[in-house]
C-alpha cells in the first residue's frame, strides 16, 4: 500500500530574543491509509509542534513532508474543544466548512448526518455550555470531520476530561474514526490510551525530538479500546514504552 504521508528529516527551530530553541531535530516516519498512529514522548519534546507543522499552521525549518494527495484536507482537533459559546452546536460544526467556503446544502447534510449518527442531533440547536465536557469534545470531533479531512490530527484530545469520560470518549472517538474510514495521528501522554487505540505508536526522544522507536501494536483478540486493555500484550507494551520514555522527577 502507498503511504499517504512521508516525513523525512523534519526540523524545527524557534527563535526568541536571544536564543534558538531546537524543537525538532530529525523526525522521520510514514503514514498509511486508515492507520491510527499515536505519538508519545516526554513533555515539551516537540509533539504539538509536529502536529501544527503537519496542519500547516506552523512552518518547518527543514526536511520534507510529502502527501500522496495534491491538496490534502487536514482536520486538527485540540485538547480544549474551543467551541464558540455564542454559536449553536450545528453552527459550531459548520465553522470549518465556512472557512473553506464550502458550506452548502450537501455539506450541511453531512453535518446533520454526523450529528444524527453520533447521537447529537437533539442538541443541534443548543449552545455548548448546555453540554458535558465529553459531549463537547464529541462535537469538536464532528466539526473536524465535517470538512471530510484526508488526515485527522488530534492533540491530546481527551486530556481535559476526567478518567471515566476519557475512557468512554476514547472508545467512542475510535469507533467514529474507523467507521468514517479516516487516518489519524494522535498525540497523547496516556500510554494506555495509545496502546488500546493505535495500530502503531511512535515514541519520541526528549527535545529536540527525534523518533526513538516505533511499535507495531499487535494484540491477541483485539476488539474495542476498552477491551484491548485486557489483552495479554497490553502490559508488556506498557512496560516497554514506559522504559523508553525514561521518566524521572
Ligand atoms: P510537547 O507538545 O511535546 O509538550 P511542544 O511542541 O509544545 O512540546 O514544544 C516543544 C518545545 O518548543 C518547547 O520547548 C516549547 O517551549 C517550544 N515552543 C513551542 N512553541 C513555541 C513558540 N511558538 N515559540 C517558541 N518556542 C516554542
Ligand atoms: Mg503538546
């Protein structure tokens, strides 16, 4: 299968008044269609920087990013849902389409279908503050999917939520992404989340970020993310990746 994205020798430096901070030194990996990839690494190593470069919001300092497709559509979802409080759920879901000048009867129908399929249609005309944190993140995902992106970038999408909501929502998001046939790259600091959701996990080094290891996650009797936590390989991956991260206080 042809990769949809190849990243080679990616570099990123930030400049402030006096110093140059090297955030990404040499990142290389490939993404295949329909993969769910997680990126884990020490705090501050350059994970968010990587996603914002892939999204096109930030610029690389060197290296190459090659998409198989000419003008790929990229969906970007952040930790905070960043829904606009003065817009209804439906209007929030249409923001990306408006920005792309692509809001029409057909794309509005797509938003309606997504809201219906994922249990939010009855909240369509409500405002974000009437929804729980978990539901707001689900709306944020639907907003991201509304533009029919070729690649989804998720930056710690569950980390602002309490533990149980996070487990339930990660299951939910996984199923939505699979059902919609999307390819996703997710940054997370939660190893359990990474192992239970991913086809592959990319472990980064401390800043400046390089790829330290890539794991192919193979779980016996893999099913839903919540159940995947009970597979016998789960704790083996957990221990290995924990050691790779080399966390100390
Ligand atoms: P992570 O998401 O892995 O925790 P980030 O990608 O947010 O890390 O940041 C990587 C490094 O780059 C950090 O040292 C951070 O301080 C620095 N950095 C991030 N964004 C900027 C910026 N806009 N200007 C200067 N330095 C930045
Ligand atoms: Mg980050």
